[in-house]
């Protein structure tokens, strides 16, 4: 009910607030995959460079390959702090606002 979905190429991705992630064909609405990501989601997913980023309330970001037709998990990165805000991407940097800090990941 809270996180927004995201359209990447011809696929529609979403994570519900109960931790279930889904991928749908954007033209037909047909379910491509459905997975339990774990924890709860308030933040909306973001995408860049063929990757999808889903950050849960516990502060763990799941990275998926958006170039594959099926589900392919690339990484999980844990901040150890709660996250409720959607990530932002700017100039090659990934910004996350946690409950206590603003975190920037990227190169100088």
C-alpha cells in the first residue's frame, strides 16, 4: 500500500509493504515472478544502469538485475539502521536517509 512501483524496460516491479516482491509484464499484466524479499517496505524502488534497488525498513537494500527476464539477485547490503524514505540517485551516487543519518554511497 505504501511503496510505489517502478517500470523498467517492459517490466513493472513492485514490493509490497509486507515484503513480497513481484515482476509483471508491462503490456499484459502477466506475473513473471514473485518472491519473498523479507521485512517490510515503505521506500519505493529505484533503478539505474540495469539494476533495481529495493530498500526495506530494516535498512537492507536488495539489488536485482533488471536486464534478465527472470529473478536474479546481485547483492544485499545492510546499513544497520532503519530506512523509511525512498533512495535517491544523483551524479553516480546513491543516497539513503536512515532514521538517524544521510548515507551516500559512490565514488568521489
